[in-house]
């Protein structure tokens, strides 16, 4: 159960991931929480394969705005060629957090 509470709303990240995967060009998506309690926010990572990444994040933001309430929309969307995996073929969420931290610093 990955349910969390943001701005008083109970949010299932899998619902946000499903909305992202429904968008054209998105091969896979994962949403991770950043922070805890009232300061918690969602960060999304989408895999687009070889497709051009330019403009994907803004297109996804518009699509999510039409489909999801504000509390369910990720604060940031990172567009990647593929999602990092662990040896057990599971998503490496620590690698995703490092990607987010590295891109925020720049």
C-alpha cells in the first residue's frame, strides 16, 4: 500500500502513474513522494524510450491538469529514456530520488 496524504487528500500514486501511462509516448511511469506530512509532494518519472523528450513534461502537466485534482498532480515530472531498475527488475526509487536531487540543483 503506497497511499499517502497530501494537502488533506489521500492519494494513491498508482492512480497518477496510470494517468501518465495513458498519455501517448509514455512507455512507463513511476510516482514517488518527496517529503512527509504537510510538506509532502509527488515527483513523477516517465520513460519515453527513444522518443524526443522536448515538451513532454509540459504536455503531461496539461493532460494531468485536465484529469486529476491539484493534490494528485506531481510537483515535477522528469522525462527519461528508461526507468532505472534494480537487479531484481524492480524500479530503483533511490536512483530516481538522486536524479531528482541532481536536476533540482542545476
